[in-house]
C-alpha cells in the first residue's frame, strides 16, 4: 500500500512525531471535563495553533484532535451522533495546516480507546467496537488524514477491533498501546505479547509501539521488549515528558527539554523509527528532540543501566514479561 507515511519511512532513519494534545490544549484554556473535540468546531484557530506549534518545532507528523472522538466517549457529552463529523473537522484543519509547508508533513488521525470494557468482562461487543472505530475512521479519511493512529489502547481485543474497522475504511494505520502497570497494559498485555499479536492481524499496522505509560524509562524498556522479539516492523516510541506531579493545583510533568532530547536519541538507538512525546511534551521539548536527533550520531542499543542513568529509575522492578530481573535502582535524573 503506497501512502505518505510509508514513503517517509522508506526515506528516513527516524521520524519526529508530535507531543501532547491535552497538555497544550489545557494551556490554551480547555477546562477539565470538557470534550477537546468540540474545539474543532468552536475554536478552530486554537486547533490550528496546536498543530502548527508541533510542525514549527520540527515534527514530521502530528495527531489530530480526535482522540476521544468515538460515539462511546462523546455520549458522555450528548454528542454520540457527531463522532464522524467532529473527527472529519479535526482532520480538515490538520490537512490545511500540513499543506502549508514546503516539506512533507503527515496528518495522523488520532483514534483513542472507547472507554468501555470489552465483552465478556464488559458490555462492549466486538461488532459494536468495530462499528464505532469504523465511523471515526471514515470521518478522519473524509477530512484528509494520511494515516489512522490508534493510541493508548490497553485491551488486545479493542486493538483487533480497530484493525478490522480500519480495513473497512481502506486506510493505512499505526497502533500503540499504553504499558503502565509493571510493564503491562492495564488489561495485562506485555510488550512481547503485543509484538506477537500484531503479526497475527489480517490488517497489520504500518508501525506499532507504545505511548504514554508511566515515564520515559519505562517506555524505553518496553521498546527494547519489542525489539527482543525480532520484529522487522517499524516501532513507535511516544513517551511522557517525565513523571506527573501535582503542583499548585495542576498536573506538571518534570521532564525538561534536555531530558526529552536524551530520551529521543535513546529511543532511536533502542530501535524506534517514529519518535515523539505524549503527556507534558511541549513545543520546546520537540525542538530539542529534533536538534538532538539531527546532531547526535546513532549509538549502540542502550542497556537498562544506561537508560536509568540518563532518564531515571523504572517504576517497577519487572518489565511484565515474566523475566523478573530486578531493574537498576538508580534515581539520579540527569538533565531534570
């Protein structure tokens, strides 16, 4: 399948993705509990600014403001019938921004989890999940997204439903999961389990990986877990800017631009092709990440010791795969 992201990956050793959506929108005035997707219609100028900030900081790829744009999440705001429309608008704004630049910029249509628990543990059936993901995918496709970008998934069943939905939409896709529970997703998936699952899908992603989670150190340990499976599929690393802390009534991420620059190079050296940030990652982080990736030569694959020495200790002593090897106990965080 020929598409913009595949072409870019064939021509580049690494691709810089964007940073946080929520953190940046909160800084623009989004209130807790509000649906960010409504801003696609109410404040298109702010969404334009969100996208433009990432590209101006050096991103080759940015995600649309449609993470919670599925019918299940929008139902919380009485807008479940607007999933396709709001997703389409988010991509239309993105397409307009990307086309202004004299270099290739990828518009990735963000698709987040439904927020429901899959059957038999919950009430969300496979068929309904496929329907919701398909509806959102069609909206993003209509708006001009180059690729669909599934993110922050914890259940393998939901990942599989999205893959089926994206095939119905005829769109290439990328899919990441969030490993935030002692090296596993909330629903128990390990990095090795995900690497194996991806290759069994009828509709395989162009790239797969991890986003969000606990911190940059944990995310890179997950990346190494993918690489250990011998995968040849491009890997995505989209880690948070440090660890969240509650400061003066607000969530603050303690990762500095310099720390994220070091994370970016370690992610590249660990085996990731698409590298970006997640929660707390601002344009100033992205600019330093871009500079580091362009100026720092590729190095050998880092050890767990090297990761923790540079980025800080892991949040758990195990990586979730059953190989209960104690992680390094260093707590020093260079650059923070």
